[in-house]
C-alpha cells in the first residue's frame, strides 16, 4: 500500500525553500554566479506580514546565463518562456520542474539602465551567504534588496509593497537606496514605485512605467513599449512582438507545445484582435478631438 504522506504535495513555502537550494546546488556545480532575490532570500522585516513566494527568483551573472540554462536542462528543468518572450523588458526566462515548481532566471533587473553586467556587480557588491533550506545562497545586501523590491513593486499594478518597504527604512537607508538607484540609472523605476513618476514625464520610459503602475489597454502597453525602445532595432522588435503570437505563452496556456494548426489560429486571432484594438483606439481619439473642438 502506498504511503499517503509520500504522495502528499509539499506546502508551497517548503517547496520554494527547497527549490532555491536546488538551483544553488546546480549553479555551484556549473560554476555559475547568481544572486537569490525576494522570498526566502530576503532579510527579516522587508516583506509585509503574511506575504509568501510561489517561485524562485535569481539574478544570474550575464556571462554565465547560458551555462546555467544548460545545467538546468540536464537536470530535468524545462524552459516555459525565454528572455525575448518573457516580458516587455526581455529580462527573464521562466523554468519549470515537476518537483520544484517555477524558477525565474533574470539576466537583468527591470529599471536598471546600465549594462546587465554592471547591474549584477552593483547588486552583488555587498552580497553575503544566507542559508535557505540549509544551503548557503548568495543574496544582495540590504540596500540592494530594498531597491530590488521597489523596482519589482513598480511593475505590479496596485501593489502596496513599495510603500511598506520604503517607510520601514531610516532616512540614511533611504538615501543609500536612492544613491544605488542613481548608480544603476534606475531613477525612473524608483520614482514610479514611490509615486513620483510625473517628475520624469519627458523620459522615454515614462509611459511604460505608468502603464505598469495604473494599467491600461493592450494598445497602451504596445505604444509604451515602442516609446521606451532604445533604437530602431528594438522598436522593430516591439512591432514584431505586437503582431506575432507568443509561442511560449501559448505553450503555458495549453499546458503543452502547440500544434502548427493551433499556432495559426492563435496568430489569426492575435492580428484580428490587435486590428480591432487599433480601430477602437483611433475612434476614441477622433471622438475626443471632435468633442474638444465643439
């Protein structure tokens, strides 16, 4: 007779702790530098009471990123999204393991405008070992942890975490966080987290941070992403992404790899939906302008 306890799912908090430890062991074996972020990697007092994590977040030294992906794949992990398809910031890939759940592998942290390598070095400058499931895991120092949380909260519509973590810091600690944001050229993201985004209305990324703070339509998102793109190649990538179905997201929705027919149907739906959104946006703008001239 099977043991009922052995078949019982692990509590989420236990699984997340163990998953952090597993990812660290894999990174150690592959000689990969990484920093554990959020969840059980945080210092006490930086999360609102009752807040829990459901997955693993790690920032990987960019030069080691491919090596960690290869190591994870050899140990039964599967990529559900890739860097270019995971988010507007193309900053992380989402990996899955049937035992350990999800892990987000970050090559950069959204909001930091310096190079990914410089971002990693800055966040790792005061890093220390923190035991998670009895495995030493490298985590950023307190100032970097606070900034990471604030930049994450700025991308979460309706989040109250930013106010909590900011208000629990001393004036000296707040000044240190602000200085680190300046070093990483992350002032716009920090301002968005703290409710001061309008101070950066002329910044190309203003509309994108506003979209994350306040929400909006898909057209609002694509227009914001286009405005924030750094050059012609990045803008063309935004246009392509808007017009092309994301196979990674479709895979996640279906729970399996989509067939060719399913990709074609999803592509047709995406283009039809986008054209409808554009038509509605143009109509609303035309009506607004017409009303203002009366």
